C-alpha cells in the first residue's frame, strides 16, 4: 500500500517552506494536518492528496 501521509519535514521540503511555517502557518492557511499520538510525542502529518490540492489552489492568475 502506498504511503498516504507526509511528515511535517517532507511537507516543508515539498513546498519549499520552513518546518516552522508548516507547523504555525499552514493550518491557518487551510492546509489541515493530522495528529498521530498524544502529548509531546504527537506527530503532525499531512495527507499527500491534501498537500497537492492545496498547492494547486495557490496558483496566481
């Protein structure tokens, strides 16, 4: 089964943004993360199809 999620680091690299931006600003701009785990060990991941769709919506003009 193919991977359906990207880590925050992979998402940042794909979008050419910082990891800080992915954690802080991406959710505010509509790129919704999925949280796996609890507390401080929780990991945010992003659905690959969501990242591709969100990036496509950012096109100017």
